[in-house]
C-alpha cells in the first residue's frame, strides 16, 4: 500500500492529499475493527 501511495503521489501530485487521507483512513478503520 505504501509503495502505491508513493507512486500515485509522484504520478499525480494533486492526489497526494487524497492518497494520504485514504491511507490513514484505512489504518484507522483497521484499528477500529480489531
């Protein structure tokens, strides 16, 4: 997932914020489900 985030950020700088938010959002969801 991290590699994809980095690649997406480098490919589309405008999506960096969205990628970061989705990444952290997934982490939070994982912790909440555990």
